């Protein structure tokens, strides 16, 4: 019963996020709204981590399964994508490098800030 309750909490946040995507005329995906809602709920302690932790661990542990449908879709459209192969490759490389650089800088900033606060 605990797992069903946790899953329902996460599903409720997803439902609200989907409604926000539908009603708010901004180019923001529902998943981003959902992450922001969950972050706010966790930070404000409206939802405590223990209330969703088990199901969240299960879902993130099985995240690889979520990549199967897009992969199959890409495989089905290989012929159409051949014309865009170079731009897709360049975009993938540039965005990967950019994400790695930003993640590294943010991590360094957080580590330095944490070390300063400990002193």
C-alpha cells in the first residue's frame, strides 16, 4: 500500500504538470513543470522525501527502460534522418560538451561554497 501511495503522489504531480503545460502558453515541457513542482514541494516540506523515496528510487533505477520507445522510433526513421545526419551529429557533440562544462562548473562552485561554509 505504501508504494501505491508514493506512486499516486508522483502521478499527481505529473498530472498537475501536464495541466500547467496545457494551460500556460509557454514553450515549457510538462516534465520541467513536474520537476519544479516536486522540487518546491520537497523544499517546503509539503512532501517529505520519505513519502516518495522508495518509488522514486525504483523509477530512477529502471530509467533505461524509458529509452526503448524513442530508440525504436529513431530506428524506424533512419532513412529520413540520413539527410540530417551531420547537423544531428554536430548538435549532439556541441550540446554534450556544453552540458559537461556547465555541470562541471556548477559542481565546482557548490563544492567550493560548501568548503567555505565548513571553515
